[in-house]
C-alpha cells in the first residue's frame, strides 16, 4: 500500500520521496476509507517527514489534520507530543500548532 511506502521512505531518510508519495496519497480517496486511528497515525508520520524536510508549515498542517481525525494519536503518544513541541517552538509556529500545543499542555 502507498501509505506504507511513505512511512518507509521517512524511516530511510528519503524525505523527498516521502513527501512526494504523501502528496499522491492525499489526492486519492483510499486514505478516507481507513479507520480514523490509522489515518491519524499516517498523518503524524507525514508530519514527521515534512518536519525533517524543513517544511514547518506542512508539518503543522499534518499534525492539525491528524488531531482532527484522531485526537488520541496526537495528544496521547509521547513521540507525537515531542514533534508537536518542536513545531510549537518554531518561530513563527505554523497555524493551528500553538493552539493545539496549548490544548495538549505543551508550553512554548
């Protein structure tokens, strides 16, 4: 499945491939058919790819989207909270990230 290829590309450090594949995935309807927790986890992986590629705004969009789909994937996982904290400390923080960080209890 294409989602798996995005995650594998992130793990390999091939961020260009990860972001490119992610952009293909979101154009298709298959992502919407997955259970919410899988979509949320996938969007968190996509956020990590964007962050590692230096696209803070893209990473912020993905985390805010993940929170909208499956809040527990963002609010309860320590690794995702760390990612959110990194984004919240960015100057300026991507739209929606500061609000989400405050909601989750992460301070700048």
